[in-house]
C-alpha cells in the first residue's frame, strides 16, 4: 500500500506512458549471497510485460533461474527544488519532483521463436523511435547469442511527486515561478505537469498564465 496516496498513479494508461518515456530500468534479483542484485537494463513494455535482452550467461540469469521473483523500477527525474525555492530558505525543504513505476513479478527466459523475435523488434523500435530498420528475424546476426527476459507484473505501483503533499503544496505557485525563471531541462515540463499554464511574454520568455 502506498503511504502518500495523493501521489499515487492508478490510471493504467498513464503508467504505460511513464514506462514508454524512459529507455533504462533497473532489475532487482535475489542473489545467491542473500543480497539484492540490481542491474540497469534497456527495456520495452510490450503487451503488458517488460522485455529486455542480455547475454547468454550472467549473474542476473543465475539469480532468476534460482528464484524468479524480481522487482523492476523506472524513474523520471523532473526538477530539483533548491533551498531558494522555498520562502523560508529552509534546507529541509529541498526536494525532487519525479515520476516512478515499481513492478513486482516473475521473470523467465523466452525461448527462440515468435515472442522473442517480436520483443526484440519492439525493443529496437522503442529505442530507435521509428520503424526504419531491418526487422530482426531468427536468422539475424546476434539472434542466437542473446537471451530475452520477460517480466510478468504481479503488482505494479506508480507515483508522481509534483508537490501534492506538505510542505511543498502550500507554495506551489512560488515554486512554479522559480522553475520558469531557472529554465533548466525538466523545469518547464514539471510546471506544466503541476497543472500550470505557460504563456510567452513580449520578450519571448515563458511566464505563468494568470
């Protein structure tokens, strides 16, 4: 159960949008030594499953063959709120706006065949951003020398932190104004996703719409 219910995302389409907006996720498996083992992987969310390719051998493969229970996480950092972003200049109110998705489920290796081929093509299409590439087939160079892992979600939670909770919620417009003024990558996107409308002034600069 998510503690901060006001930040929870329950819309499946919105969760898919977050998963589609990032290329790298983190896979956590249970290691033989009792410690979690986390690996960054290029992935695609395809037909309600997570897919990624990997080598024929490796620690995560050993871990999954021993225990298929995994956790998969993606996050989208938006804007960091500096000390100057709160009127009191309180360092305890520094904060990071972000989206994230956490998936708990079971992992397995997909055998050579139709599903593996489709997953690999979906992975390339996502990362290329288009379909202008020679489709992968079982005869493609490298097809036999990679594995494709599938994660089947059993529980999926998502969160969007945009200042909905105290202490940020009491001065969201002040934060938004400072984000517009700063203008770093992610700042304007954060302002829009906070629910504010932007307009351009006479000097061709962004400002909050009154």
